[in-house]
């Protein structure tokens, strides 16, 4: 099993990192949180130009194939840059539509998703009932426990799931629900909508899409942890106390080293899950990456002191992402339970 990316994969990740590094992503995140999706959509279009979204779409529908490893590498970079929007949900929706035996929905939606011309948010059975950024996504897909796939909202769908942002709501359909991360706008999708498919095949496709969503969220967590650690190391070299950089203090070194170990131990689990996306493997990757990212956030907050808590500092954009991403598409307890099921022999 190969745990290091190929030269081609590394080049793809570097290209994406370079693009995002020059894209003023923090300003885009703040605009997204304020309800201005224009800069986010422009960034989405530039990302699509790298072929990232096409990695979740089969070649038959204008994609380049279902390539979880390459997609995971890309999502590490999205997390590292703090890109807002339903990027995970769009990829998972593409996988869901690809897995359906009926190709009519795939032909209708996948070409646009592959080219980045459209975006999607998604709710699945057993996951969070809230749709992410339904007011900004082109489509909002919902799978019911009974196995019904419906187009329930979004800017290009039906049902009108759009809502205000930045305030808390009662949780009614379309109304916003407060998140720790202001750039994660959550709302309940409306009932009804256009029925696209139904039956056991939808349930099976939803299970596959849910695993991809969990895997890509783990990759995002890895990127967020990397960004937090990098910024904290830079600050520790610059901030002086008692006439010396705080990074020279042993206690600070130990804290940063522990944070680095958590991230580096999570990395091979994410690559292993991308190579073999079994439920237990994916859950282990999500658990490890989510916890590593959250610990990186705690380290960053502690070592930056009060300045790290201010919204004016870009660091806050990543600090606020760590916990929501740790819990998205599989809380730590849910992932532990999945890992336990994967290693426990069935009872006879």
C-alpha cells in the first residue's frame, strides 16, 4: 500500500495551494458569512478550473472518474485555505447521483457539478438534518429514511430553502440555525419537493455518498489542522516574552510537537481510507483527523492568547471551523462506534 502521493498528485495539490494562496480566501469567507456569496462563487469557478469537482463524477457524465485519493488531496488544500461553501456536500451529491441505477438524475445534474457551474447541498438519513448553505447552493438534495431522493430547494431547485444568515432561528424549514462557524449557514430543508428516485438503490447510494462525505470532511480537518499549526508556529517565533521568542520555551515546544504528532498520525489514516473506503477505515480517519484539528485549534488559541480570539485576526476563521468540522458527517462518538463495529466479529 502506498501512503505517499505520486508526483502527479503532488503537482495537483501544489497547483491548488498556489491558486488558493493568491485568492484572498479570508475576505471571501467573511463575505460568505455576511450573506454575500458572489466572491465565493467566483472562487468556486476558479477551483473548478483545476478539475477538482470532476474527480467526483464518472467520465460518462463529463467527469474524470471517481478518484477518492486525488479528491482527498484537494480537500486537504480546501481546508488549509479555509474555503467556504458546501464543497463536501457537492462532491457527495455527485457520488450519490453516480451510484443510482437510473441515469436520468445523473444526466441532468452531474455535468454541471463536474464543471463547477452548479453546486449542491445534501442531507442523508442518519446524518445531520440541517442542510449547509442551502440558500447559496444551486440544488438541495434530500434522502429520506424511506429511500426517497428529492430536490427540495436551492437557488436552482424547488421549495425555496433560502434563509437569512448570521442569526439564530427556531429551526423551521428554511430558517437559519446558528453555527460556531459563521460561514457555515445551516437550515432545515423544506418538506416535499421533486421526487427524483426512490427505493433500496437510493438507500445504498446514500450510504456510499455518506462515506465519501465523511472521508472528504476528514481531509478538510487535516488541512485546517495544518493551517492552524503553521500560523501558531509563525506566531511563536515572533512573539517575545522575557526577552526571548515564546517558541524557545520548552512547554511551548512540547505543545506544538504534540499537535504536529496528532496531525501526522491522522494523515496516513486519511490516505488509507481514500485507498480503501470501507466504513471502519473512513470512520477511523475522520475520528483521528477531526480530533487532531480540534487539538490544533486549542493549541493555537492558547499560544496566541487573547489576540487569537478576536475576529479581526484571520486565525479566528480556522479556529471556528475546527469543532464544526470535527462533528460534521460523523461525530467522534459515531465514528468510534463505527470503528468498533468494523473490528467486532458478528454474533452467531
